[in-house]
C-alpha cells in the first residue's frame, strides 16, 4: 500500500542518491550512465513538465537515431527500473503527461541543494547575531559533501549549476573562517580547512587559514611544511605564484621567537638557525622586499652601488615552458644562482619563471659578468636547446 506521507530525500552534493524511509538507491558506478543522468535531470528540474523534444535534444543531440521518441521511452523504462528498490509505484515517481515527462509533485522531495541554498540565503539576514550566523555557516558547511553531481560534471546542463553552488560554497568558507578566526577557534578552523581542501584542493583561502591556524596552535613545523607544499603545488600545477597575502604569511610563521628571553646566546642560536647552508641566501619574496628597502636606506648614507637583477626562463619564443619542464628548469637555475653567488648575496623566486637577485658590485659590467656566469653554470648542469634565459639589471636608486 502506498504511503501518502512518504518524503523523498535526494542528495546531489558530492554524489547522487535517493532515499524513501529506510530504502536508498545510489549511483555507485558509471554503468548505465544515461538513465542516471536522465533521472538527475528530472529531479533537478522537478518543478515543471519537461517536453519530449527537450529531452531528445539533450540526450541524443550528437547521436543519430531513426526513432528518438522510442529511444526516450526505452530510456525512461530503464529509469523506472532504477527506482524499483524504493518500493513505490515508479509510474508515479516519474510521470508522463501528454508530450512531457516529470518528477512527482504528489510527494515532498527534499533536496540537499535546496537546504544548502536556503542556509546561504539566511546568512544574509540583517540583524543576525554572530552566534546564529556561525551556527548557520557550520550547518551549511556540513551539507556540502562535494561538488554538484560529480559523476555528471561535464554534462552541459550540469556545468552552470555546479558553478553556482560552488560559488556559494567558496563564499561560505570565507564567512565561516572569518567568524571562527574572530573567536580564535583554531581547532575548528583546522577541521574546516581540511574538509574544504578535500573537496577543492586549490582553495587558497582554506590553505591560508590552515597554515595560520596550525601556527597559532603551536604546530609551527606543520605550518611551514604545509606552506611549502602549497607554494610548490601552485608553481607545478598552474605555473602561478600564490597571492602576496599568502606570501606575507611566511614572515609570521617563520618567526621562531617564543616568549621573552634575556639570554643573548639563545637569541643568537635562534637568529642563526638555518643559516649554515653554503652559497647565497634564498628567501621568500616578502623577505627580499624588506631587505631591498633596507639596502635603499643604507646606500643613501654609504653611497655604495647595488644592482637589482632579474633572470627569466622561457622557451625560444619567450613563452612559458610546459609545467614539468618549468619546474625542473627553475630548480636547476635556483641551484646555479646559489652556488654562483657569495654567501652574503640574496635572491628569491619572484614568479613562476623568474628570480630576483641583489648584487653589491661596483659597475654594470661586473654585474653582467656575474649573471653570465650563473647562466653558464646552469647550462653546464641542465642543457636543453628549447629554452632561453634572459637577464636585466639596474642600479638601485636611493629613495
């Protein structure tokens, strides 16, 4: 006997499943993809009767069929077979109305996408307390198990809907982390960030707060390790550098000072840590900027000549190299710079394909000799005919 009070629960975020009472069907594999995709479409647009022509155009647009209407009937039969484990009349779950099909409006369908969207809308309600706002954030965050219909993510109709919910999710992460940071709730920040990164491994906001929360929780080593993991990932995967804000975080997490000490020997040990490596000093761009500004002040008083130098790797057309080649070439160039300069010289990786150097030297010609030596050493260790290294240098002008 039919249960007139039955409620259908549908999950579309992170996967697709339908539940009625204690019965559930799940798309566990990629078999029978077209019936599952049609079922997803019917439920997504469950508020209207969907014309036969629309469904034929959607599912047989790039295929030739002598009888597309018959093919659709066969496909609809397979959709209803998928629904049989729910033990409810499938002709009522997927109805046919003249020249249209649709998902039942006789039963209540509760979809996680609707619940998620509703919570995101409620977050914008004026006058909400921070406690209520954070509670809504965490509730919405828990609902977002993953992207919209991940097994159908390349379907043309799925792409804009996926983008919509993912944009809501990104804004939700920002709001959630902002509220948690105001409370200094670092354990929850770490948990939220790790879950967000599991869904979107390139979410810079989550990576930023994870590094920051690890540091604030006393896990400085883990913070440094994750920082370097993220910078390497952005270099290698997208040939881009993290944001200035992310790079500036390095100055905070690399600060080894803890508490107050009157022992200068202890302070010297802290200041000297990591400074025993041979060759020139490689630092983060934010540190390089501070040293550059310090040098511009110093030469006002001393009158010394210091040159700012830029080394750039590209292919023979002046374009970026392929990511795998780019990564290897930049590592080799960095090693050549470190070995070719003195221990008192500094350099940094300025972009995905460039290094910046500071050279205390008397003349432009001397600076050119140093750069040519670096390039020569690089080519000796890493000889490829399909790449080019260009350089430029300019004397630092006091402010």
